[in-house]
């Protein structure tokens, strides 16, 4: 490491842009009557998704939580839904979140999420608002064509001539080989999702968000996460992602409000963790209790703020947008 | 040999792929927000020099390659093999034409070369950055032209051909940069 490692990594223009964008985000939501909230970063419960890894620490007291393992949140989603169930109405939060095992040009183990929930919106209406916010933040720095909306199926059909909801592992393997995608060793023979992820990241994402915002929506039910399912044949998860310059910027859901369904998804994810030798996570019983009382019909989205700053500033690495990147923290 | 997790991947790390030793050139972490993470890696085959792209599931491992760089002294060429010696242990190693490659034209007796060994066997040879060689043949050129502009080809004692300024003559000793094949200067005895 160079002698100047104590110095900020980002230039002052980018740090001033960060502050300016935060100011404009707060003005955007204030004008729409969306309430800014703050929720705990440390929680007794953690996300069960086997692709996310939470940092854990132990509280040494005093109080009833003495000696308990606590987890740094990977997103503020669960406590924000408790607020919604308690009658908060529309809310947003700008939060530092933490994800172990994620580092690279566009990943940092600690980063800033802008997360917001709109009561009465479905995922399509929320996509409209995401486009309005992103356009308001980027318009003076980037020339963008009209936003584009593409279903997950349309994206696979357009770029790979393949139906992602019906393709088998064998068909996905042939497609990857034909596309010249390097196939990692140890890809599963029975689970299509890692194959879809491989093709999406290697052959579809680079085409998304070129010169415009691209929304990908209606994901396979197996990738619904916390989105509600729409009973079609085959069923789809009402989830969306936003891309610009091939970079994933946001992930949103028409939120699942069914406590029974949510518990069974958490348990299925923990079972997958157990099968992979990963630690099983404590379920967020507060969230499940809130859902049981009733989550208002709503849609929510989380937007990677550092990536937005990166694209607004014309940078190519997250480290260029942070005062002190992870390696210098 | 050790195995390395994708978390330990960084440029320069030597790993085995399909039975060949590779050096990692570039390592990129790729992850969809809600899905499987991958490491997309550019690797250079240390036998062929070719660079290819490979993808790993993050958290998977690759076997390390036993590849080391050592300084060896060039001894001689017997017509088929190039012979080198470890100046400390006096152990001798031989390398064939494919291994020596382009370095052959810069090898002169007793030159200290960097030899890359894979499982103890030479994989590639890097000549010294600067070599001192005698010109065996070059056109006389114009006497009195010291501008250095233009230049002319000169054949060196090893057969290598470099461009030299017009004022440099046969029998003179010159210094050459082997990375570019460029003439650097005359060397006075």
C-alpha cells in the first residue's frame, strides 16, 4: 500500500456529488410525503438467504441481551416492514448495510442502500417512481433515452432465445456452451437457478441499461425472495431489478405479506443453508408477527447508492466513490 | 501443493487448470443481488502464454501450481538443448527450443537469466534486461554521420538483428534492451 493510504480514495468532486445526491434524494421524498426513518443496524435475527452472509458479533452486556450473538443487517427490510405493519405509511431510509464475502470493483462489504416502501403501489407503479428518481438524479450528468421495461423471460428470449421459466439444466448447459460461457466446475445438475444466474451475469447484464434505464421484472418463482407470487403458468415472482450501463442498481418487490408463506420461505432457505454447510440463521420473529397482523399492500425497493454515485460521476469502481474504501477502513 | 479459495485469488497467483499451470492476470467478483456469486478470472497459460477467461463459483477452490522463478546461469547450447546452471548449487538444468523461445537470440555464455520452473522443470526463460554484444555484420554506413537518425540493421554474435545508428560499425560492442530489442549505446572497451 502506498504511503498515502490515510488519504481519501475518492476525489473531492465525487465526495461533493455524494452529498448533493443525498440532499436531492431527501428533497424528492419530502416533496412526496414519504417519511425518513432509521432502524437498528444490529439485530438478533438475520437474513436466511444462502447467497447473503451476515457479519456477526457478540454483545457483552449489560441487559437481557448479554452474551447474545447479534448480526449487522444486510438491508433494513425487516424492521421497515414492522413499521409499515404498525401503520407508518410510506417510508424511506438511507442506511449503511453490511455483507460479508462481497468485495470487488462493484462490491464492498459495507455500502449505502437507499430503501423505500410505497403503500398501495405494485411493482410496476414503483418502477415508475424509481425511474423518476434515477432520472432526477442523473439527468444533469447523463443523457438517457426513455426507460425500458423487459420481463425476465423477454430478456432471455431476446439475448439467448431461451425460455428461462421452462428450460432444464441440460438446455441451459447447451446454451452456455454455445455462447462460449466458461462453465464453473461444480455447477449443480438439479438446480436451474445458478445456471440462470451464470447466463444472466455473463451474457445478458452487459446489454442492459445501455444509454437508458432498463428494468427487468417478473422473476422465476424460485428467485422471488421476498416478492409475492403471481399465479400464472408458470408462476412468477413480482420482483424487479434496475440496470444502467450493465450495472445492477436496484432490486424491488411487490411485497409478500403472507406470514405463513414467509415463514416457509425462511425455513426452506435455512434448510438450503444446512445442506450447504452454512450456519443456520435465527428467523426474525418480530417480522413474522408483524406480517401476521397485516402488512399493507405495498411495494419496496433497495437502491445501491454508491453504484449510483459511481455511474453519475462516470467512475468504474465503487472505491472511487468512497472517502475510505474497505481496504483503507 | 496448497489449494486456494476464490477469496484468495489475486493477480500473480499460480494455479492449475486442466493440467496446465496458469497465472491469474485479473480477478473480478460478479454477483447478482439475489443469486449465486461468481469469480470471473483472466488467466495466462504459463506454457503457451495464451490468456483465457474462466469462471468459478465464489468459495470454490483451485489447486496451486508449483511455479517458481529462479536465477540461472546460461552455459551453452548443444544444438538441441540449452544448458543452465544454478550458480549456488551447481545443479544443471536443460531447456528445449519451445521453452527458451525468443530468449534464445539473447543468450550468451554466462548470462544470468530468470528461468520459471514448474515442478522443477524449466517452463520459460527470460534473458537479462540488458545484454552486451559484438556486432558481427553491418553496412559501413556514412562516416561522419553522428545524428543517429535513420539507422541500419546490424547482426550480433548470437544471430540477433537490431537497428543501430549509422555511425556504429562491425566489430563494435553495443548494449541492447532485450525487452524491446532496441539499441541502447556503444560500449567502450
